[in-house]
């Protein structure tokens, strides 16, 4: 699915484009989020990882709803082929995959675009609105 990015002009200068209203860029972890948590040190297990069926259902729904699904994983580039095969064999719909995410968790993402985060805690469902305390830059 191709998305048309909207050009943005600020003070007569072109800046990074944005997605159309309502389209989300989902960055989804793999290990421990859509399947068994397998460390890079045991790549032989990646081909037979147990799928989390609710992840397949929800992610494919989001894809079918027009959102962008990109897997963002700590797996290394050398694991790309086995990972793509596993995703395709299980029927995941997605646009891309970024390998080599830093390991260890406690991520704090800083970006000039809107960033929202949802911590996976064992079940994929539709997302709901909730008020939470977050860290922001001091004014």
C-alpha cells in the first residue's frame, strides 16, 4: 500500500513531509511482542518462534485500515532473511523492517514529529485513549 506524504512548507522552506490525517506509522517490535522472545544469540530458534495470534489479527487489521506497519527489531541484519520468511509464512502484512534496534529496553524517543508509545503487556487489542504522565522538555 502506497501512502502519499503531504509536503510541508514553513517560512517558504520545504520540511519533512507528514502522513495524511488519520494514518499512523506503527513501529512494532518482534521478539516478545508478536512471538516468543528469542535473543540474537540463539538465531536457530527464530524460524520456529511461536506466534502470538492476537498480534497477527490486530496488526493485519491496522494494515488493512491503511496504516503503515514497520517491524523495528533488535535482530541483526544477518537475521533478516529468516525473519522475513517467518513473518510471511505466518501471514503478517507490513511495509518494512528496520534491523538493529538497540537492545535493553528503557527506550526514550526524541523526534520532531509526534511520537506515541504503547508498551506491550501480553495481549494485542484495539488501542484506546488514556491520560498518562510523560516526560517533556522544560519550556
